[in-house]
């Protein structure tokens, strides 16, 4: 059989294998676009928080999942993005100051500011790895929290500061908009849904291209063996620094989205617990997997909110301010236990688990098909 004939025989099978995935992706896009027309604001807000956090998890997937650089300072760079946008886009209100820049300009500059902070830390990231880098980056969280509490003209101190609503092309993403689609009024939550969806899609596409391209191959070589990576021509320190800067910019975008989702920036949110949550997200989803990072972020963010809403109907779980097991603590127990179970039974996370289930469902001859 000639090469052309063999290629022609294999092509239909390759298309047939990819068709279900393409149809599933198209259906998911249609559902996501239609959700604001049917869901109430509570569930849409969960989606906003999940998408904002997922972008940050994608950055940590590149840094830790691909490059093998453990960072416990991710919350610091998210805070830079949040407060950077709030300061650059906000105006002067009492003791809290702002530059009053257009929101789109403020968002871009806040992302670049987070990248600059990552660049300033990159000499440390370029010389350390593993737990040593984790401990070094941990200092950023404590430093950042101290600055957030004491730089009152910029951060508002302990009480935080309000966030200017986003606007683009003259359209204001707020409840003051009179836009209605199919009889559904589009306020801040509904309109922000599409903005967040677009940003998350672009961030995912960029992360996938990075991980599948030459930078991703260099990161994985460096993660597995630095000496071998250097022998293959990878500039190890430069690759470490670039991974840290890129991850910081992702965290900056996540910080901007977080500011828009909450409409207020408060310092207590950006603590060590947030950095640990990011690690739990990418471990649950699967290290190095972009889709796993999104699934893990959605699970970790949504679980405590859902438990709090339905606390009265759940055993042993109580709402905020009541005596008993708080919903947020219960959620930490749940996904903390899941992290242990996943690491013991399926180290590849949810992504590897889904892949294993797919392989088991396929007939034996299909598994051997090229």
C-alpha cells in the first residue's frame, strides 16, 4: 500500500475520532452563551468568581505544572492586579486616591504591573526551585498583606476600596445599563459574564499554545532535569524567569477580574489561604492541564458558596455566624480530602481520570488504532 493510500485511509478515522470532541465543544459554547438568559444572579456570580480564579490557576499551571516551579506567592500577584486596577481606574474619594484612567487602560496597566513585579522577583525564581522557591515566594504574601493594610491612600487600608465598573466602547458593565436581550435585563452580572467568558477563553488558548509549543517543551525539560535541559540548549535561568513572569501576568489578569466580580477590594482575601487554594485547584484538575485547572478552580470556588447557600438542608453544616461547622471550613475539608485521594489514586488529577475512563469505554481494537 502506498503512502498516499495509507494516509487517505487513516484521515477519515482521525476525523471521526475528533468529531465528538468538536461537537461537544460547540455544544458547551452554546450553553455558556445562553446561561445568562436562564440562570439567576447567584449562579452567575459563582461563574464570575470561578472564571476569575481559573485564569489565575492557568498561570500557576504554567509555572508549577509545566515548569515545576513551586510558588506560594500567587495571591500576591492577584492582589497587585486587583489593587492596581482599583487605583488606576478609581478617583479620589476622601483619603483614598486614584488616577481615574479609562478602565480598559487600567486593566492592561494592572496586568503589566503584575508582570513587572514578577520580573523583579525573577532573579530569585531563576536561582531556586522546589520547596526553596516556595518558601521564598511565601514572603511575598506577608509583604503584600502588610502593604495592603498600610498603604491607605492606594489600598484603603483594612476597609479596602471600591472598584470602578468596567466600560468598553461606551458600554458600561453595571446595573445602570438599560440593555435587555429576549426580555432579560442585562445588568452587571449578565454583561460581565460575557466579558469574563471571552477573557477566560483567550487565556486558555494562549496557555495551551504555550504548553504545546517550544516554551512548553523547554519548561517540561527543565522540570524533569535541569542538567539535561541545559545540555539540550535550554537557558534554564531564563526559562524559569520567563515562566514566573508569564504566571504573574496571568495572576494580574485574574486580579482585575476579581476586582470586577467583587466590586470591592479587601486585603484579607489575598492571604496565604488563597495561594494554597490555587495549588489545590491545579492538583485536583491535573498538573499541566489547562482544562483541569479550569475544572479545579470551578470546584474549589463554587463548593463553599453552594454549601453556605444550602447549609440548612445539609447535615453538620451551618450558615455564617451560627454555631457548628461553617460552610467554608467544610468545603476546605472536602477538597483537602479530595487532594489526598487524588494524589494517592490518580496523581494525574481529574484529567487523567477522565482519560482513563475514556480508554476503558473504547473497544480493544479502537485502542490499537493509530
